[in-house]
């Protein structure tokens, strides 16, 4: 998720790409991906932290990032 932010994806789209979109892709959008009555839920509390650091991308290149999404809690 932090890598998507670093590429310029808006935070709302990053969250959607990690929740709703995968559920839709596997045909489970009626059961997972969003919170609602009767749905299975894993809930993560994330912190958006300003940083100045390097992160390795999928091509093994180092990229400077300005924000990280860090997990704080999970239920």
C-alpha cells in the first residue's frame, strides 16, 4: 500500500485496491471487502506517517518515499 502511495495513487484508491477490488476480482464482493451486517471482517487500523526514506520497488530499485502506511491494530 505504501508503494502505491509513493507512486501517486490517492489514499482512497490505495485502500480500495487492497480491499474492495480483490474481493470483486475473486467473486466474493458480497461477503468480503467492505464492512456490513453478515459479512466476514478483518479490520486493520493504519497510521499514515510522514517519512523520508528509501524503499525497494519490484524491480529491485531504491525509491525515495515520503509516506508510509503502518499497521497499528488488527481485529
